[in-house]
C-alpha cells in the first residue's frame, strides 16, 4: 500500500525540535524562579524568626549578644534578599522572552501541521479515486470475461 510522504517533513521535524527546545528553556527558567522564590521565602522566614528572637531577648534583661547577632544577620539577609529580588526580576524578563519565543515556534510548527494535514487529505482523496478506478477496471474486465451482455 502506498504511504503518504510530506514534502516538508524535514522542516516539520526541525520545527518540532525547536519547539521542544523552547519548552525546555521555559521549564528551566520557571524551575529557577521557583527555587529563587523558595529561597526568598526562607530568608523572609529567617528574618521573622530573628525579629521574634530579638523581641524575646528584649523582655526583662536585655541580651546584648542577641541584639548584636540580630543586627549582623539582619543586614546580611537584607543584602541577600535584595540580590535575589534583582535576580528574580531579570528571570521574569527571561521567562517572558522564553514564552514569546515558544509561542512563535509553536505557531510556525502548527502552520506546517495544517499544510501537512491538507496535503495528506488531498493524497487520501487521490488514493480513493485510484482505488475506485482500479475496482471499476476490474469489474469491467470481469464483465467482459463472463460474456458481458450476451448472457443477459
């Protein structure tokens, strides 16, 4: 049986590969954002815990070592949190670019899918016509072998 061959199959495979690569890039960026957000939440929780510890240390006798520890760690956490926020902002821009690129390559691939489907449908109609013509020819030949209208 004949098999449909799409004339732009190599281009379609290349576009599918490009789409898969864009999906991986986007997934990688989204994963990195998730990790950064988790680290940022963890830092925020650490700052909150330090504040509570400091507040507990300010009840009654003031523990200066706790105050000094809070001051040191608070400054470090703030600087690191600002760095994470800056990295997140850059990452958000990258995610938007990845999403835009994925939409473009998906659109290009889908255009070829439509062309392939149209060509395959046209090919199948042609195959049905050929099969119908073969069946008609076989029926005519059988009719002729069996004597045709002479037996009727």
